[in-house]
């Protein structure tokens, strides 16, 4: 199974440098100079890392096979991948394929739905939850909200703040006391 290390973004400059959207927590090792990375689609690679740099938190890479901006622009959207068994594994790291299909439970035991995927957002990853009524909800994948990930047990446990889930809307009670009364009412 191939796992994505990064997705190639925009060309940067005239010499073939490319911005990367990282999908790994160890870019220094994955993108070390001399590393040869397969690509998805496969016919766009493999690519050999010739250099890397980080500027304002963004990773940039040059590849030996990419001599100029024109060649770099042709790679936009290509994924850099590794074989799953090459990955060292971390007890607090999961891949999207491991999370998809897990039952989502509330800390009190209620079933909240099923995890159908993982989205990589700018601030953090988010679980894609399909609630029982079919609503798709993004749940920030942080320990405070997802305290338990039990892949062998087939479940994740959620401790969502009020209002995060679509099902919370049905139970939301808004009174005039909490809103300050009707607009324009200055009694």
C-alpha cells in the first residue's frame, strides 16, 4: 500500500523549485537529499530530491529530474508516496485507511456515527464523521476532542463541545434570557 508523503503544489521561481503540501510528520527524513520517491500517478516519477528548504513554515523542494519552471508546473497535484511497510509507525499516528469505517462513540457511550475519512486542513487534520441521519461533519482530530482511537476495537471516542455535531442542533435550546431578548427590546 502506498502512503502519501506530500502533494506537490505550485512552482516557485524559475529553476524548478516546488512548494509542498506535507502529509508526513517527519519531512526531514522523508525528503532528505538523495531520496528517490515514487509518485502517484506513477508515470510522473520517480523523483530524486536534490534540495529542500523551509521558508515561513512552508517546505520547498527541487528534484534532479526537474530542471526548470515549465517542468515544475507540470508536476502540480502529483503525490510523493512511500510503501506502507517503509514507514516506522508511531503509536499515536494513524492512516486514513485505518480510521475509515470506525464507529464513533460519545464518551458517555452513545453512538455518534461512523468515520468515513480524514481531511488534511491547514490548522489540523479533521475526521470526517457520517452521523446517523447521514449528515457529514468535520471533527478536529485533536486529543481534547478525540481522546481514544481504538483501531483494533473498531471505534473512536469523541468528547465534542456542544454544537460541533449536527445532531446537537436538534437539542439546542435558545431562550430570550441567553440572547438578551428580541432585537430592539430595551425594557
